C-alpha cells in the first residue's frame, strides 16, 4: 500500500527521502508529502504524483535539515486531497506522523479528541495518532508512542518525529511492514527494502508489536511495554527491481502471496466485538437495505466471478433474489429497476467503463447503487450512493489475484450486512460466519504452501492445447476464474463450466489426455461432483481435483489431488482459487510468457 521513508543522518534529508519515495512508486499512491526538521518543522504535501510535491517544494521554502520523513498515500479514509495527504500534525504543529494501514477504532478516538478540545484538519484516521501523542508530549517521544499504540486497534506502521526531539525518529509496527536500514552515520526507516538500497544493504525488519528509535548513530528496539530487544541485521542481495517485488520474480506472484494480508485488511474495522458487522462507512441508511426486495450485481471479468459468488451468498443468507449480469450487457437489455432494487457495482479500479455505465443506468432508473471498489476517489466511488472499499492495496500485475480475493470478502460482508439489518439471520449465525471469515487469511496462507505441488502439475501440463475447469455451486465461479487466469496469462485455451452442464455439450471436447481441473471441495453437491468427475474419467481425461483436506474418496477417481483447508462452501472460492492462480502462473512462466503484462490486456478498461 502506502510508502514510508524516514531519514536521520549527516546529509540533507530531503533528496534522500524523495529518492526513496520514487523507489516505492510501484506500490501505487494518490498523494505524497514530506516533513523535515531543522530549526523548525516544515511539512509540504500534495495530492497527485510525486512531481506535484517536487514542484511545490521548488516553488516554496525548500527545507534543508538532516532529519525527515516522507510518505506516499493510497487513500483509505478520505479522498485524495492536500489536506488528507500525510504527514499529519498535532494541534501545536510540533509533532508529525505518517502511517500505513488502517486504525479500526479511529471514529471513537476522533470523537474523544474533539471532546477534549482538539481540532482535526483532515478526514483521515492517521491524524488522530498525532493528537494522541500530543497529549503525552511532556515526556519521552518513544514513551509517548508506546502509550499511544496501546489505544490503537487495527493494522498499521507509524513513523513520528517531533520538533522537541530533533535528532530522533520513532516508529511502531502492527501488521503493516516496516524496516530499518543501517548506514554509515545515518539510519533509515521505510515500508519496503527498495527505499533504502541506495544508502545501505544492511536491513533489520521491524517485527510485530515493536517500537524503533532511530538516530544517526543507529537504532534501539523495544516492545510496546518498553522492554529492550536486540534483533540482528541481514544483508540484502537483491537488486532494486527484485526488491520492489519483495524478492519475488514477478509482481503477480508477489500479489498472490499478499492475499492473506489483503483479506485481513478488508475485514479490519468492519466487525464489532460481538461478531456483528459495522458498515457505517457505506453512508447508506439501514432502512434502505430493509426496503429493497431485489439485488442486481453488475461487473466484468474477474469481478463478475466475484459477483457470482455474492449471488449465492446473498440469496442464501437473505432469501432475496439476485441477478448477476455482465456489465457491458446490463443496460442494453432494459432491466427492470426501481427504488425497491439495490444494484451492486464491482470494479477494482472504479473506472471500468462498462461497470460505470451500468451503475449510471441503474441510478437513472431509481435503483440504489452500492460500489465495491479498491480505489478511493474513483469515478464509481464518487457516483455511487454508497461504497465499500476492498483495501487490497495496489495491484501491479494485470491479472487480478488479491483484488479478486478481497472483492469476494467485501461482497460476503455486504451479504451478511443485508442479512443483519433485515433480520434474516440470528446474531449468533452471523457471528459464526464472521469467525470463519476471520480464519480465511490463515487458510489462504496454508494453501500458498502448495506451490511446489502445483508447479509440478504445471510442468506436466504446460503443453496442453485445451484445459477444462468444472465446478458446482460456488465451485462454478471458481472454475470460471481458474480458466480465465490460465487463458489470459499463458494463452492456453481454457474454459470454465458448471460440471452438470458437461453432458449438454462441453463433454465433446474431452478426449484422452485432456486436463480437467475439478473443484471438488466439501459441499452439499459433492456427490454430484464425483459423478461428473467419473464422466470425464470415462472418456480419458486427466483429472486434477482441488479437494478438502481429509477427503479419502477423491484420490480413487482423480489422477492428481490438491488438498486445501476445510472452508464453508460459501467462502470456499477464496481459498480454492489460490492453487488455480498458481497453476496459471507456473504454466505461463514455463511457456515464457510475461505474467505481469499479458498481451492485449490492460489493468483498467476505460473504453466500451
């Protein structure tokens, strides 16, 4: 997500900070800012790209101190504006804070601060941190940070400097990445290794629940209670290009492995302590959700597959009818829309023109439009009546991976929220589903460990001419997504089908040796799925089954089985698609394809 760079040393800080931020541009951002200490604290920040910030610095009084920090922001709270850009200051203007991640309880913190007389100038969760530290500013800065983080709930990395402690920067980490770079007479803090590589290759990762105090002479580590820690540095052997990819060969593989943290970020701040949902950010009255009697989901490509999963969930949990529509077809078939309908428009970029036009058509017909998107301030987010952000962070690879996972999770949250406000489920039933959702990051992490097995399967079938993907119930959208991933990055012809539809035509494509990927995880139609596998086996297919751990029967009818953790069937596609993504990735690599930039495709489709 956002980029952090901090510097304490003997050289002028600003050029080093700007260079570090440029090396983090690959992470994606919508605004940038710096804070530099000399005899005063100077903060300059601008919405837009780094060039906007550089122009502002050149036009004004360029700070020249040797202590400073910079930030590139991917918006989560508040639109991309100068005021919402980081760094943020306290009331006195003597404390500056930059922050990656999400503060889950910021609304309560903000209300308390305002009640105590603080004036907040932005819409962000980050600004609260500066004011909380201000309330403890009469002591040691690191102690003030330690006391403050104990009030914060969520996932974050923060970096703080103070005019009253000019030779030091303090950082803290919960979930969001933060590293220390050890140089000669200088020390750096950053959210990722590329930012420090021009100054040093000696790095110490900041671990969970740690506070770091950075000076020109080095760094001191402690836990949140102040106990001293002594981690050891390691030498980075990557070049800058590979460092930007977190040590992975490609952005796509990096983003596949980012799915556990992306899913966790999508869930953060949306579940109350009692297991029920709090989606106040939607800015849509709960009465509206009680009054609608039909839901439309409009989306394209991978987002359409996420929407198909949402259809199963919404109908099952709320008993409301749901229509899922390819966005490019939606408005041309004259759908029956009105104030009694809810239209959910799903788009990673929020700029997909087909989805945007479908949402506009729905709004013109009087339907209530809810956007599910990854991009704050996008056209879809601005024009919809309400918006739920996926918080997946930037996705550089053209093929959607972590954004697909987070779209499904966000749509499951939407479905559960509809059930909650319509009293279609008991509170304990909702809490049980939420508990299963909270387990998804760890289950996806476990599934990523299957990479070696999947790579062997890719080597076996890399030269296949055709591959079929089949599934039933929520296994069907997973099959569609698996086929889409394989065809778009490896250029192998692949089709996804409902398994029961095979006998109505697609089975004609099955001949000896044709790979058939069968989504056969535990579900209420599992026996039917076994029958469909038998059908293709009888015609000579090589069956690769994705099945639930502990399933002994599947090995008797499938040549190859990839076992994934047991997951409730409505949530299963979040886990099941991971080995399908890896299969597509490894086949494409073996065939010499550019997995990050597949031919003829674009990340954001803005023409009809």
